[in-house]
């Protein structure tokens, strides 16, 4: 029930978006690390196998790997992914959700919607 050691990885090439999401998460007691690209997040995960965010807030359009490509690289990790994007293309939305994304939010989104998505994504999956 406690998220004391839990944190969220925020991946967005727009610094203002990353800062806003980090500040919003901090307001509900959730720590966040920010990354400018999917490649940077993947490098961190490769370099530090114990680095494991409770969920990832992932932009769709970024330099290098886009959100869908990053999601594919994360397949099998079990880390929930929440997409945020200014480009709400139905085929990308369908691909992201089909590949297991827990939410797909169009920018600008309501703070409460992101908070709810992150809170749900961080809930332990007890399976009981």
C-alpha cells in the first residue's frame, strides 16, 4: 500500500512537460526521475539492473526511439506504461494499448487524470 520506495520514470523531450509531471507526482508523494529520450531510459535500465520504476510516463514523439519503439524494448519487464502525447493518432493509440499500455493521454491532460492513471499503474498486482 505504501509507495515509499516507489518512483516513476518520466520520459519526455520537452523539459517543461517533464518538470510539470514531476512536480505533479511530487504533490501526491511520488518521486520521479526524468529522461529526455527512450534511449536514455533504456540505457539506465541496462546499466543498473536494479533500477525499476513502478511505472513509466512515456511521450510518444521523441528524438531517437519513439514511444512505441521504447515500449517494444520494455516488453517483458512488467513495468506499466502510461503514454502522453500531443499527437493523438488512432493507429498509434491502438498499437500502444494492444501492447499493454495502461493509459494513453492526450496533452494537455487534466492533472487528476494523470494522477489516477499513475496511482492505478502503481497498485500491486496481487492476483489473489
